[in-house]
């Protein structure tokens, strides 16, 4: 039975890769209905932190608490079982299948899935959140923005109420980005929690309630969006010349998808 995530906390998360301290004692918190932006330059450790929350990596130290209870998230399927969904920058959809088929793909081995029932549930989700998508459309027919919505629907269909989006607007047109921002706001109003990774300050200001800024793997600020500005965030993100937390070496980034 999935309990709704009212409060999520990552405490003292540390993660090393060979030669790189990717996350160093990182603390973040998120309440239900909140949009948290994780802001930081390339290589600051944003994706690593979210991959840990999604069960793709195990931290070297630190813990994750859901509703005050320490949990161990060993895999993405365990993350999903806890109600955590993640939309990666690179979509994982099968173009020759329909929206509906993509959404239910891999969900049930035991039962013959009733496509009509699934389409009905998908329609309910799309109506609730104002996600305009036809469940019978083939994925190859969809725009990039629509494909991203299918990924969001996939997460919601699996019961996600905390949704992580890793630089979702990087692949979108300005118009699609605006639509996504409205969608995220709407989703948070309806009681979902959202974590948005971004390095676009205007987006962060437009959509988030709070901003955690990562620099060289460490949290260098955690601020209420209404109490900050793009200028302040830019300074926090880049830091001063004498930034205290420099890494010794940098390795080529390995992407998972
Ligand atoms: N699987 C891995 N193996 C080795 N090093 C890694 C791995 N994943 C990340 N790193 C390193 O950890 C550091 C943080 O990377 P991460 O991808 O978390 O940063 P990011 O803030 O998401 O950056 P970007 O904005 O470029 O996506 C980088 O130096 C990166 O090279
Ligand atoms: Mg990243």
C-alpha cells in the first residue's frame, strides 16, 4: 500500500565516483504540494542526487526519509513503489507503440492487461492534469513535448506523487516549456510534490517554491523563491573565485540513458 509522500528528506547524502566527490553531505527537503528547484552548474551533482532518490545509485553516506521514516531505495522499481517517479532527459518510449501501450508496458506479467481499462485510466489522468494526449496515438506521431507528457503520464499511472524532472525543458521549444511550467504548477496545486532540476534561472523563478543550489557537490544555498532573485541565484550558482568546495579532478560524465 503506497502512502502519500507528505514529506521527503535527504540528509547528509555523500556520493563518490572515482576521483570525484559528486555529492558531499547534501541535505534537501520537500513537502507535499511544493515545487523544489535544484539549481547548479554542469557537474554540480544534481543528477547524481536525484538518481540516488530514484534508486539508481546508492549513497556512500546519508539517508532518505519519507514521512519521517528512513527508507532504503534499492532500485527505480522500489522508488516507484514508494510513489517517486522520474522523467529523464532522454525518453524511454517505444515509437511504434501507442501512448496507452507505452504507459502499461512492463507493468503486468501475470494478467492480460485490458487496454480499454488502461485507456480509461489514462484519460482520467489527462483530464485531471490538463495533459492533452490521445491514448490511441502512436508515439512516433507525437512532438517532443507530447512525448514528455507520456513519460509524465507513465509516472502518474504508476502512482507517483513525487515527480523528479531532470532538465525537462532542455529538449522543448519555448512554447512547450511554458506549457510544461503551467502543467507542473497545476500538478503541485493538486497535491503532488515536484523536484525540477534546471540551470535556467527564469524557469526556476517562474515555477518553484524553493530553490536548493548545489555547487561542486555541496548545498551552497536553500532559499524561498519569493525571497530571492535571478541575480542572487546566478551568484550563488557560480560562486566566488575562492569557492571553498573545489573538486580535485573531473571525469567525463557517464549518462545512464
Ligand atoms: N556514473 C558516474 N561515473 C563517474 N562519474 C560520475 C558519474 N555520474 C556523475 N559523475 C560525476 O559526478 C559529478 C556530478 O555529476 P552530475 O551528473 O550529478 O552533475 P549535474 O549537476 O547533473 O550536471 P549537468 O548540469 O551537466 O547535468 C561530475 O563531475 C560527473 O562527471
Ligand atoms: Mg545532470
